[in-house]
C-alpha cells in the first residue's frame, strides 16, 4: 500500500495463455474461506477466464497492519485495484464483487476513481456507515454492532497477539451469551466482552459509542455524499429483510441521479429480493415465497462481468434498471428508477377510542383524517427499558431471527399500540419507502418511538413487513441533537425502510407504535444523559395524539395497478 503496509492476496489465474480481466474481492473474513461462500467462489470465476484476486483487508488474517473498520478501505482498495490491473495475465480491466463489508470495500475506492476500475457489484451493503450501519434514526443498531465484532472482525484481529487465543475464546463465548446477558449490559461505553481497557481489541467500537451523532468522524466515510465521484456502473443487490437494505436502494438511486459518468448513471441496476442478509433463496423467516424468489447470484454476477469486462452482448444492456420482488403476489416487478414511477404516496391516519393498546384495542387506520367528535384524541402507554418490546423477525442478526414472523405475541403487550385497517376490498400493493408522522409527548427528556408495518391475514396472522425507529433528541437532525421538554407535543417522522408487498383482498394493513425494539436497537434509558453513559434507566409515560390538530399517520407508497 502507499504507506508501505503489505496486504496479502490469493490470485487465481486461468490456465493457458492470454490476458484476462480481473475481478477482485477484498474482505475481513479470511481469504482462505472465500471458496465456501455461495457467490464468492473464486475458482468458478477463474474457470470462466478471469484473473481472480481475493485479499485480506488490512489487519485481518494474513495481511499486515492494524484493522480499524472503514478507515483504510478507500485508499487500500485503490492501491489494490491498480496493482491487480498489472498482474501477469491481467488485461488492465478490473471489476469488484462481494457482499456486506466487501460491498463497502468496493464503494469506498470507487469514490476515489481508480483508473482501471470498470465496474462493481456491491451486495447487501450500505450508503453510510453512521446512518443505516451503526445507528438508525439516532438509535444504536445494537444487535449488529455488538454481535459483528464478537463473532468476526474483533476476534479474528486479536489472534495475532501472544494472548490472542484466550481473547478470541472469550469473545466467542460472549457472542453465545449476547441475548441472555450481554445485550443487557450497561453502560454501553464499557461493554465488557470487547475489553474497554485494552486498546488492542476493538477501540473503534468505543469510538462508535463516543460519536452517536452524524459528525465529522462518520462523514469522512459516507458514500451518499460522493455519488458524483462514482464513475463506474454498479449492480446493487439486496433484500427486503437485510440489515443494509435502505443503503442498497439509496446507492442505486444516488448513482442513477448523480453518478459522475453516463456509464454509471445509465448502466447501474438494482435487484431486491425477499431475503435476509446475504440470502438468495425462496424462503425467508416463516414464509416460502416460491421458486421465483430464488436467484442464482453467481450466474448473475458472471453475466454482469462478461458484459462490462469482456464486452459480451448478453442482454445486460437491455435489462431494466430496477427489479424488485413483490411479496404477497410473489412476482418480480421491473421499473426504470427507484422509487417506482407512478407511485401514489397515500396517508392512512391513526384513530382510536383511547385504548389502542394491544391487538384487541380500538386502534384503526383509515385514509380519512381525524375530525374530532367522539373519537378520543390520545393513546397512552408506559415504556420501561427494563422490559423492552422484543425484536422478533426482520433484519437478520445472530441473536434475532430474520425475515417475516408473526407478531401477534408482541401485539398483546400493553406498551404496543395497534392500528389496523378494515379488511381490504381489493389487492393493495405497497412498494417503496414508507414513513410515519407521529405526534407524541413523553414524560422523559429523551425517548424513542418505533413503528412497525405488518400484513394481517384473515386467520389473524400478523406477518412482519418492515419497521423503523426515531430517537427523540434526533427528531430534527442526526447531526445536532436536542432534548425534548417533558409533556410537550412534538412532531416526529419515523423512517420505515422500503418494502414490496401486495396486501391481498381480505387482509388488513396494521401499524404498531411503541418505544423499543430490542436488541435490534439499544434501549433508550429515558434519562437525557450523554449517550452510552447510563447505568440505570427510567420509566417514561408516552402519549400519542391523533386529533385534527395532530393527524398522526403512516404514508404508504401505493402502486395504482398492483402486480397480479
């Protein structure tokens, strides 16, 4: 690398003479294991006449240096791309692939415009490493940020130390006890399994906790602010139940609108399936989406590389820019851009008689705005961080079951407000980004508001579709937090990540409102203290308003002609 650090790679070269394009995978998960990952298989790509380079990133496995997430991936990626382009039997054209962190190792050098980079396939990855990777709506992505280091990047990095075997064993044991013990550990800034007093282990984790706002620490790595610097076309792969879904969609839309070349703008595509992190099959969570949901990603990637690196006229140039799997109908929808052109954003308003608590309450959803009268104007519940609403389904994490799961047990809790439409008279397709406008007050100086959309079948099954969170102190800005005044009504916008789902005739749309989704997100202690320092929590009394002056609602992206 440009600073003299040596990074090590496995290089797979086709048999016979000639020069070939290069495809590069950079990962922190051991280059020796790439062959076992379904669509990372280097020998398959080499046998298709590519020089394949698989590299351990800085500070991981065989590579020298110190691992610190994100910090060196831009320049290290640039230097590796230019080195790979000069390898024996390389023809100077380089493409990149890989999902999750290896998606990050593509986007970051792509913003630096290495001369020999031709295309990238960033899968299941994000657009920003603060928003949608480490935090969401100002809340810590706790399940991910604590489990990811313990079962991969922290323990693999410490193995090179004299006491590395013991450190590794301790972290692996802690990863098994996350839900039963360590997710509950306070304060967050002294998380014991990552050895807060040992700077060799995971100093970056404690830096993440020190920077709960989207400040300069995070902004130096953001992709979403650098789309004009991206000059190569990208194939963006993701899933409706992926932990980085929102960033995957945003990266495509951002490059299509602002990319630095015509090839980047017109050549980039988006593919979203009904999958959790890294999945490509027909089943997710409790739902079998049928054979059409399964995609052979390795074939898809080879077809993409054959077009962009070898000039093959194989139909890639005619593919629709957007292809998304619409659940419920279990069919693929194509479009020219994202969100889908012609989408009608429609508000469904919250109503109740003052007792929307649990699925047996009077909460309802309607396209009619509240107009006063006999309807109660508020719903109330108590949020106790010592007894948070549990995460069940959704974005896969090691201790949270992923994908769609029935939410009825959660909807029986008194700290969950439930609002449902009547049975739908016709199929209703919701495909695109979702948001909730919530008027609410709290007895606390800071708290959280969560929202969850489900699809309710005639038999009562309440299948998880998508969710989101908003921390009160970040209601106006992720850069500049401000505490709330107890008892004052504030307007909150809860960003719910995108989905694609047909709510069939006879089904109901359902919205859950609460203040926790744990351990997916950290529990707000309701104190208003500096983030990560609390050792104790407080109970908050929460009030949600839905009168004419405070029209709380969920905005859904309705496709006028649902896919059938």
